[in-house]
C-alpha cells in the first residue's frame, strides 16, 4: 500500500499502526467484534454494517519435510509451554 501497488489490504495492527499514526495509510475498520485498544477510534466492520464479521489472524510454523523428529519435538515443547 505504501508503495501504491495495492489500494486496500487486511493487516495485523502491529504491522500498520506506525504507518497509520504517521498518516501514510488510513485505517477503515478492524475485523474483530470489538474495537482495538491500539486503534480505539477505528470502527469494527460489524459497526459499519456487516454484522457478526469477526476475523482474526493465525500463525503457522512450518519446517522442511525431512526435519529430524527431535527438532520438531523441541519446537513443539517450546511452543506448547509459551504463555499465550
């Protein structure tokens, strides 16, 4: 968006808040059912009329197909014990 290759995008707040505060991009809405604490003046999509719109991000962790099982187990333990 900043390079003007696209006109609209969905992004995580953490990746765009600095650009919003600098005035480089404009937030139209947040995709959760409640307003964001970091962007309290930005309405939800639900508030704008698309009722019950609730989309949050998710993250996946991938590894090469032949990653040793010990490495996978270590990653799993680290992720499973990390506080949410």
